[in-house]
């Protein structure tokens, strides 16, 4: 998924290039240039892109862009800003910076509280899906996919709060749930596939031993909710390397809670218990979806 500040629908979807004092000719030629934040040209000219470059960029919406000649687009590193400019080669100074990748690596280890650290990891995985890859050192890397991941809104769907929520399944004794997962629970999924909830679920819950015993126990008790989500999902979203089974449940005290079961193409399953409908909506993205 695209970082929010590079998202084409963000209120300021463009950058305008501003030259600093005494710019070199190649930089001065770009003064006032406006392009989408997603345009690959920014990986070549995002300041500073040369020694002692003091240029900058500023946010710019489409209406403001009209004052500077409109939003332009690069073609293979070549642009027209009141004159043809060829920037298809590497920077002669050796500078390289792609703002689209500036926040692609997340280091949860810097979050000292174990509970918050686990929540940050899971919220990242829920929001970005299979474009998040765990690194050997525990960092999370967001790797853009070649596929277009459309959201529920882009598919003109209604919020999950309009779904007919299931009743919360009975809790299960933690010891029994643990034994079931160690053995493996084979399920016939709502989309006709076979899903096995097994040791991979436990491994995911204990990410770097960040989940407390209390947290693990709470999740074991909710195992029936994960089973119900696979067997009776409201939606299934397909991403490049996994499927996401989604369902919401009525809370006893009012409101809703959600469940996401992600199953990778090699059959490994992970479960997430989501506290709000908004969190469920954040999970609804992929190449395609199926509603039940």
C-alpha cells in the first residue's frame, strides 16, 4: 500500500519544486515544477540531490498547481518544465533518495512497552497486509507490490459496521485451545478452501516473546472466533501472497469486535483479533474480494 503522504487522494497529492539561493542551472530549470508525489521522478530530484543543494519541495493541491503550469508527469525520467529536461540518468553527484521508501522500514524494538510493541506490529500487518515482511532483526519492511490493492471504499462497498454481525462464540479453555493448535485444526473455509490453524498461529502470537502470558491466554480463549471467521467469513480478500478472512461479532456489552485470519499461499495461518469496526475496514484491501 502507498504511504499516506504519497497517496493520490491525500489533500495535497503533489509536490512543487522550489529552488534555493544560487542554484545550479539544472536545478534552476525545475523551479515551480509540479508533479504527483507518486511520480518516479522524485526518486531522482528530491532535494538535496547534489552537493550543497538547498532546494526544497512544498505540498501542492491540484488547484494550486494550475498557477505553476499544472501537474506534469515524467516519461522515463524525462520532463518538460518550460523546456525539455533529461533526468533519465543517475545524479552526477551520486545522490539518490526515494521519498516513497523513506518510511518503508519500521523498527518495533524501539517501543519499550511489550504490549504497545506487539500492537504496533499487528496494526502494521493489518493495515499493509502481505507487503509487510519481517526482517531477521525483527524490523518490518514495507515492500510495494506490483499488484494494485484496492480498498473497500474504492470497490464502493459499505463499512463493516453495516454487516450482520455474528454472536460471539463461546470462549474455550486455554489448555484445550493450545492442544488443538498444537495438533492442528483442519477447517473447510467459507470460500471452499481448506485452512489449517496450527502451530504457526502460536508462533505469530509470540512474536519475539512480545506477547505476555495474559495476552496469549486471552487469544487462546477466542480460538472459536477465529474458527468461525474461517468457516463463515463475511468477506475474503485475496492479496498477492495470502488470503484474508474477515468477520465481525457482537460484543456482549454492545458494539463490535472483529477477527482476521490471514492464510499465506503456502498454507500458514495467522489470526488477529480486532477491537473496532474501523480496524476491520482497514483490513479490507487486496487484488480482489468475495462477499458471503
